[in-house]
């Protein structure tokens, strides 16, 4: 366990003006990009990662966390004002937020979304701070065989939950593992699949692959769908009632059980790899509607609908880091990007992280608390400004994003070869999305590839190549059985709406 002196030192590192400035910048940037439909915090995180290369680990990762948290708040703005969610998880917010805005109460709707988001996020962070260290201690007891079984189980869950086809999810995972094998063998350090290009001796650059498949491919897709590059115009009606511009304490307190239920759902689902904030938001919304005494009012501007969706999708942000920090397995694309930031700074996520980098981790926890406070403050001041942001022309936004991607990757990889790899994987990501192959699975499998291969080699050595000895490892055997059962469950035909679309979260 981490001693109290390390915990206090970590929080002391976090609460400095230098870190505060980066967290504030991250929250502002996150709310800005979240307010623009089609951009979102994940794309902003992917673009920002290379620019954190010259920073110390704590301000760099705290900045990315601020972008992620701010993006969820910003995503609710176009959902409420235009019925066009800035992020996929804000789609549930639009169901009651947009009718309330049409009724002349846009500020009431956006403020309720802000307050609910910060409430759910804070609850999730407290759970993360409380349970992550004990879980890391338990994870240390897992050997290579258990780790291999855990990764197989996680990939089976991800393949079934993300996308419309289990087979396509498995193919995306295998493709990710194949791309991760480019470079040197982690066991014998012999080159493979480099085709004479010695720039690939250390493998495909993680920043190039992540930014290409997530950011550039999405920009290309949005550019292909755009018409004349003009932004969206919005017209809002103000009924002149001062009460329509604020959320009173009585209104907020009346939603306390709805927000608590949403935070619990978001925290629970966020701790499970692959489910994500979109599913949490819709599940919380459906639960709140079924528990309401007036379910017919949902979809017509009910504050409880906004509170349920926003508290759940924001609660996922903190709990997504539980499997990342304790097991080294990212639960979402956002978590995978945070892992890439760790690795850029020479830090390997996993159960040893609390023992080797305890001060950094508790500094990160302190930065997350600061981000929640700043999210509330910036949101209160910036809601009127973000209304202007959503009308920005797409031509300006996408051209700026492309320039930042190219500049950032060239800095992170030390030349134009990384940019070329990024452009190749932009095409790969575009094709995968077009044909329904989940990019989320590909990115997570690509990151897990070297560890998966090393665990497989170590497991074969421990069992002397005899898989019947798996019975000597009951935890690994149980995880493999669960992987088989979950695969069988996902193969059962069900209505299309019962499965999740591949989210870019």
C-alpha cells in the first residue's frame, strides 16, 4: 500500500499554480472542442498528446484529463441547443435538453447539465481514489498466466460490446495485435515485419497510429459528409423569465436521487472495459424514467432526464481509470490515449504503478479534483461563449485540426516518417469505420499487443507448452471460461438497438 507521506506529497505536487494552469487550459480546451459537433474530447486528446512531450508527466497527464472532463460538459451544449450532440454520450441529454431549450429555457437546461456532470464526475473520482490502490495490491498477485487470461477476457468483452458484429470486433482485435508485432520481438529482440524500413525497428509509433485512426480518419469522414463548409445557425427564444436562466437549489436538490443513481450506474459501467459513457447515459436515462412518478414528462423537457444522462456519462471518466491504473488495461479510447501519454513519458501503467510512481498517481488524483472544480467554474462563465463556438465554420475547424495533427506527430516521432505512418492509418481508420470494424478495439489491442505477446511466451514457458496445466491456475481458468461464456452470449441474435455502435469517446 502507498504510505500517507507519498499521498500527501502527491497532492502537494498537484496543487501548484503551474499544474493549475495546465488543468485550466485542458478544461477550457475540452469544453471548446466538446461544443463543436463532430470534434469531441477524444480527437482533442489525440491531437494534444504530442505537445505534452516536453512537459513533466504530472502537468502533461493532468492537461489530458482536463480535456476529457471538459469535453463531456461541452458536448451537452450543442445537444441542448441544436439537438446535435457534440459527443456520442450527450445524445441522451438531448432528449430532454432540446425540448427545454425550445421552450425558452436554454440556460436552465445547459446549467442543469453542467451541475449534474460535475456531481457525477466528482462521485466517480472519489470511488477511484478509494478503491484503486487496494485493487492494485490484488493485481500484483496475478502472474503471467492470469494476466494473459485477463487480456483474453477483456478483448472478448470489448469485441462483443463495441460494434454491431462480434466477428468484426475479433477481426479488429487481431489486426491490432498484428500491427503491434511490427518491430522487434520483445522476447528475443529480433526484427520482424519491418520490410527493410529500419524506422520501424522500434515498432509503429503509438502517437501516429492513435492520431491517424481516431483524429485524421474522423476529420476525413466529417469533411466527406460536410456541405459547403458552412456552420450551423441556431435561433433561441428567450421568454424573459429570470427563472428560465438559472437552476435553483430546490431544483438541483430535487434531482439528488436521480444524480446519485446515474453516478452509481456510470461508475459501475465505467470500471468495466469497453462499455463506455454512451451506454451509461442511456441506461441511467431509462432507469430514471422507469423510476419517475411522471414518466410521460420525459422527452418533453424534464430536468431529471438531463440530470440522469449527464451524471452517468461523466461518472464514467473517473472509473475508466480503475482498470487502467490497476491492471494496465484501458477501458475506453480516452483511457488508451492517457496510457499513451504515460508511455511517452516512460511510465508503464499496471499494478506496479502505485509502488513505483505512487506520488505521481496521487498527484493525478489531486489534478482530477481540481479539474472538477474548474469545470464548474469555467462552465458557469463560458456557457454563453460556447453557444457562439457551435456556429464556427467546419472548414476553419478541420483545417486547424489537420495542421495540429501533422505538427504534433512530427514533433513526437522526430520527423516526417511518423506523419507518413499517421496518414496511412488515417486511411485504415476510415476504411474500418466505413465497413463497420470498431476502431476502439483496434487501438486497445494495438496497445496491449507487446504485453499480450510477452505474457503468452511466459505462460508457455511456465506450463512447458502443455495447456492442460491451466487447471493449476484457477483464476486464469475462471477468466477463460468467462471469456467463452461471454462470446457465446454475444453470439445470441438480438435486436440491433440492443448492441452499441462503435463510439469515438
